[in-house]
C-alpha cells in the first residue's frame, strides 16, 4: 500500500533506539507480563500486575473480544495484551505489529499459539481479511513528529483511523490508549525526551484525535487517567532502583541514569497535569452518505 504524505511518524530506527535497549533490562522493572504502558487501578491495594491486567481487559472489552475471531494489536510491545486475549478466548487469532526487533524476537521465542507478530508499521500492514477488533496501546505517541505542522500531524492521525476502518469488519471496534498533552503544548516538549528517550515522536491533544477520527469513528467512551500513569511510573521507579546493580551491568551508568531521570520527570508531568493519559473506545462508522433534508 502506498500512502500519500503526510504519514511521517517515528522511523524503525527511532523506535529501536528506545524499545531495543534490551529485553532483560525492561524485565527488571516492568511487571511479569512485560507491559510498558499505564496500568488501571480499581483498588489501591492491587499489585502492578493486577492493574496491568485490568488495563488489558478494559481494552479487550472495548475492542469486542468476546465476539472476535481476529484481533489486531498495533504497537504490541512484548505481546502481553495478546496473551491476555488468548487466556480469555483461546480460539481468537491475534496479530501484533511492532517496529522493535527485540520485542518481535521476545514474542516469537514464546511460541504462543494463535499469536502472529509482524515487524512492520500499520501503514504497511495489508491483512488478508478484516479484523473484528483493533487495539492500540502506547503507540499513538509515535504516529507524529515534532517537526510536522499541526495540519500534517492531524492528517497522519486520520490516515491511521482510515486504516483501522478499512481493516475492521462492519460494526468493529477500536480501543486506543495514548499519552496526550493536557496543561502544556508541543512547544514545551522536553528536549531530553525528544533527543534521548523518544526521538521522532510527539503527543496528541484530545481535540486533534477527535478531529482526526471525525466521520470515521465515533468516540463512545473516554477515560482521563493521568494519576494511574503516575502510580504506574512510581512502581517502575521502585523496581528499577531495587535492581540497580543488575541494570548497570546490562546497560551501563549513562543509560541507567537516563531512565531514572525519565521516569522521575514523567511522574511529575502526570501528577501536575502537564500530560494526561487518555483511553478511548471508538466505534466504526459506516461510509458517509449525502445528507438530505425533508421539506
């Protein structure tokens, strides 16, 4: 499939800069399921692992897993959401897309039945048949770049929503999770994040998501959960510090300090409302028809 401009999100090299630091490194501080996105707490007493499972179930429910035979996970990470989907519905076929070679290798080594991982962008993905549900958690942040105009940024997002509608069955559902700007603008995007942590990436405003999906999907549910992400980050910080010696042996002093700084800054950003964590359930709209009024 050939895409016209302006889809110019993060390159494979930029994604690998962050996500290919090392599977063993991430395993030191993520939950046992290797879930690298905000969890969802229903009770303060829940563990990080339980809260991550809550998050996975929230998205799988919104994507219509109970009635799904085929599920697509755009930006599938280390495959935790797909594994959870098969725990709940073993006969569902799950396809995951990632640009991280390390993540794809991790999923392939598990040899999980009914899971297929593809090392490709959504923009290049051409399935043989449509999906019953699509989930994308923590990938939308990489669908635009800081050097794009706002118009091109929104147009790129719209191409993603068009891709989802084109590859969903009639009545299919999309569940989306992304960090978003809240009390901040893209001009305030941290240069440390832009250069050292998440190169070639940008965050959306909720209004940009709404504009991009207008006429393609309708937003049927929205959660703003920035405090949940702050709590998730605190758990990651605690785990990373508890395994400092092992982390230093794996990635060295400079990389360890970068990640310690990155997690600390993110806690502050979510606590103060500089950034938010948006979870959206969206329903596929039929192709539009001309509006006519009766007289």
